[in-house]
């Protein structure tokens, strides 16, 4: 197993740029995988500087339909027009985030959408590569995509998104968020980009696809920056109880949660940045 961050919010590596987004290149079980493609084409420039050949990718996975995970796919298409791209069937909806909580509690809708920003031309060009998911998908015996992540009771998400149903603004249930899970001899490697349905929900969904298997590594944006202190600590306790080999809190996790995970897990918590490589 080897994976490398082609894009993340921060970087420490010379010659690699960072942006608000996520993209991970993975080599596992004889496959070369792209998990998300950042917000722009910068992930491809990083890939070239890191010696990653995007034309050799076997397939890609779109974690969910937000711009900071999908903006680079038109560039990916130019480099690799044949690799299947697994994307949830609800990922193309136009959605908006909020500031200050839900609209019902006084939050304010963002002026600009946070959804996929492909032009009509780009979507048409990508159409033949898109494989739409809903429920779980088995790519190989050891590599699976969750499809819609079921909510874990008691670990509800703390962010709010909205989309239009006709002319009516309604909550976006984030049913288009999905995770990638890969089984290795030492356990499961779970990739969850933003965990908009809750990182514990993501963990449980991935574990259900390989019943009885331990989780070895969790790579996740956990979206805990807007959680209350009690909710954040409850989630962190649950993550630590899994006794994983490594936890990588990335992208949208939030600095408080990152620091708390590092304090509890020590060297088992890696704060990965763009250009970082994990190899076992």
C-alpha cells in the first residue's frame, strides 16, 4: 500500500503547492487510484512534480459533489480520458453551505454555491467516464466504495448544506458523500474526504463492508471545526477506541480536533500535507 497527497490545505514540501481541497493518489492491490482531484488543476501540477503519472490511473473516486474535491477532474480527463470515475448519482446537485448554523436557527446561506463547478462543456466531456453510484460498489474483492453513508445514531454531523428542489430551498442530506475502503493484510484503509455525514458514520459504513475486519488506517477530513467541544471530544474518543495503526486528520478537520488527536495518539496521528507519502 502506498498513497500520496496530491493536494491538501497545507504543504511542507518544496515544489508542491497547496489549496483548499483534497486529492490522494493510491497504489493498492495492483490498482492505481485517484481519490478526489482538488479544487483546480493544481493537483495535476503537483502530481507531475511528485512523479505521479495520472495517465496510468486505473479508476477515480469522487468523494462528494463539492468544488474543492472535484475541480481538477476536467484536467484529469484531458490526461486520462478512459479511467472510470465513480461518482454518486446525487453529486451533481447545486448546493450551498451556511455561516452560523442552520437556516432554521438563524444561519446565513452562502452567496456562492459549494457544489461541483464544471461547465456544461466539461460535464459533457466527462460524461463517458462517469459511473454513477448509489449503494455500495465492489470494484474488486478488496476495494469497495460505500455509496451513501448511513447516519450513525448519536453522531450526527454539525454542518448544514442546502439545495434547490425545484424553486424550493431544502436541506441537502449529503447522500452523495461516499468513502473508499481498501482491505490489506494488516486491516482496512479508509478514505473519507469530508465526512459530512459524520466521521463515525463513515467508519461504520466502511467496517460494514468488511465485517469482522479491523481498521488499520483512517484518512479523513472530519469536519469537526464547527462541532461543540463536547461533540468533538466524543467523536475523538470513539476514533481512539478503534486502536488503529494510524489516523490522518486532514483538510476540513479543524485545528482543535487535530491537536487533540495528536495529543492522544502521538506518533499514531500524522498531520499529512500536500506532497506527503505513506508507504507500508
